[in-house]
């Protein structure tokens, strides 16, 4: 199978009238029932192409009964690119050509994200690692360099600690540190991680106000707001309508304590050759966090990318790719 892709109270202070309150259950039903019905249908078809700068054939593989979508290009030592929280493989659109000229580049949508299946599981760190190992096994990759962004860096760190033999080298871009909530400086992402609202209500809010929220999140992630073109916002909005998206996103917040207990405390045990890349204008995890990780991982290299926020590989692909190629294929 194959695919397409794309990135990314009207009256404050006025108290609702009794008529408006009586109408609320009807409005909830109008949005909630279709959402529930959508959750019961078969998974949506995966389009044949990943549309980024150029069209790239998209593949799927079944891991533990779940469909994982991925790109696979180039030849040479395998490198797996792992996206961050709430994201998908669009985060790596500018790395495809630059890295696949020298390496085999595999870019996946993690379970629960993008075009991959979104089963009703707990999404505990060890579950995600189990699916990740299964993904590598399904592609007959005994060992690969892992490049993880933000929470995707958490997957890469988890693999280096729990399955060190499966990891060649390690690249951590903008995360994931220990004491996540203490170091997190993005108010919007903090709210997303700590919300107690049920998934159906989050889904309703997404349908009503999701466009504004997407733009607000991207403005915290991206330093240069001129890059947030109508096309980028349109792609992001299309992704948020995929069924089943919000249960995995909420689970990530619930499972931060499991990450802290099981993996974050052991970051200093990593012995793989490691490169840390960080945007100097990161407003999610400030650049001081990169220095902390650099000290924790002995022998690691640190590259700071000027004029870049939380996604330097997307916002400043030129210097980010130069540093990646220098590290991965010297």
C-alpha cells in the first residue's frame, strides 16, 4: 500500500444564556455521535504518495497486527527518522533527498500518529519500543542509526537503553530530557500534555477550534513565523482530522512519569556515539536543556542551529543537514 501526505466564545466575559445551555447537549450530540461512528469504521485508505518537496512512494508494513506507514529511500547504512509529539513524517521532508544520497533513510509514522494505525492501547513507553523493534524486524534491519526529534528522541533514547544492540549511532534533536515538565517552556504543549478532558471532548474542540490551536502551537514551535504559509497550515489541519488521533496524543501526557522512571534516569548510561542538535531559539525546551543532555551523555557532540526553534531540521534544513551528513556519513 502507498500514500500522499501533508505536513502539518465569540463574546469573552458574557455568561451563557439558559437557552444556550439547553442547546449544549444537542450540539454535543451533533459532533459526538459522528465522531464515535467514525471511530468504528475501518481504517481509512492510505494514499500512494508522500507529497513534500517531491513525490515519494509510501509503504506500509504490519507490526503486531497494526499497520505502520513509512518511507524508504536511498542505499547504504540504515538511518531511521523518528518524529515528535503530535507530529508525523512531514517533520523530515527536507531530509529525504539530502540523506538518501548517501544512506538508506527510513521515515515512519509512529503507531498512533500520521497515517499509521491508532489502536486503543495505553501507548506506554515499553509498548512503543516493542512496536519499534517489531518495525525494524519487519524490515529486516538488525541495527540502525536512530535520529529522533523531541518525543521521538525519547524513543531513540529508550532503544539505546533497552535494546542497545539494535542502535548504531544516535542523534537527538530538541529532546527528550529528564524532568520533562520542569524543563518544558511551551504553555500550549504543557496544556496538551496535562489536560484531563476525555478524548471525545478534545475531538469536539478540535473540530470547533482546531485551526486556531494548530496555528498557536506552530507559532511556539517555529521561530520564523513567515514559514507558516497557508499551505503549511492547510497540511497541518488535514492531519488533525484523521480518526483516532487524540487518544494517542493524550496517552503521551499520561505516560511522561513512566518515561521518567524507566528511561530518563538512565540517560547517563548511554554509550553510543551521539549527536545532539538544537535550535538556538527553541521555545519548547530552551537551549540550556541541550547543554544538560550534552553533559549527561559522555562523549556526545552538540550542534546549535541559529535562527531555529523546536524543529531545526525543518526550519533550517541547510545547516541541520550539513551537520547530519557530517555525523552520519563523513
